[in-house]
C-alpha cells in the first residue's frame, strides 16, 4: 500500500565545496533512480541548486554548470531541490536540502509517496548524511543549541559579578578571572562571526579561517602570559 511520508533532519556543521555537491548529485542521479525505480534522466530534469547570496539567487541545473573553481564570495546559503512526480505510476519524490550560515537554516527534508515510504525516506536521508559526514567541521562549538547558548550567556554575565565579589576578598583571583573570562568571551563572539554553521569554499572563508586561527593563538598567549605574570607578581 502506498503512503506519503515526510522527514526533516538537522545536520551537523559541514564545509561545502564543489566536490561535496558533486557527490550529492552522483547519489541522486546514479543510486537513487535504481533504489526508487525511476529513470535517471527524469530526476536530472527535476534537479536544481540555488546559490543564495547578498546580491540575489543563482540557480543552476548541476554543479558542473558552475564554472568558477570556488563558490561565490557573498554566498549565504545553498538549497538543493529535487521534485519528481509521475501521475502514471502515482509516485512522488520531493527533496530539499538546505545549507546555511545559521543552525536553524540547515536541514534535510525528504517527502515521498510510494510503498514503504517511511523506510525509503529514512534510507535516502541517511545516505545523504553519510556523504555530508566526510566534510564535517567543529563549528558546532560556536553555534550551540538555544539551551547551551542561554547557559553561555549566563556564564558570561556572571564573570564580572564573580570578579567584583572576589575583588574585595582576593584581588589577584579577581584579576585572573577577568584575564581569562573577558578574552575567552571575546574570542568566542568573534569566532561566531568568522565560522558560520555551514562554511563554504570561498576565498573570504579561507581568510576568515586564518584570522580565527591567529586570533585564537593570540588569545591563548595573552591568557597564559597574563595569568603567569599575575601569579608571579603575587
């Protein structure tokens, strides 16, 4: 018995380049047709990639139709769409994969109308997640869930309070708290701006990665040297 099933799954932070997009296409065009018993050409005709940036949207039929070696410098989001409907066989496949700079704008959605729809939708999403997994990053550290973000904000708000309390009891301890807390919070905020949830293969992102790396080294160096100096001074 045929049924409709839709599943939306969140993804982990990934680095997106042309090669990753090509692997997703390879799955959609070479493996998916056999699994769902659909003609490959029929899926190719229903497939598109939208590159969304500050200047607008560029839609292409496949990543090989994008001639530049890197993605657009102003890119903010990529959406992969595949919508196939066959009235003769009474079947439907709708795919939308979104990859954005924010956590909430990055997910996989698959809707299918066929026999064993729930099983097939899960298999499709799991295969795509397996492809994405090879390009995973650590950017989730800078884009926590809403609960963790609230906790981090609360901790940052407590730093000056704790330091202020310690100032009247132990000034050296208060200085250490401030020397560690303020630079760490500053780096975390800057890293959020430089390291989006999903990062893209652009020259701008490569520059941002270098800035973030050197800023991290500078922050750690400042914290270590300042802390040692404060302890020795005591």
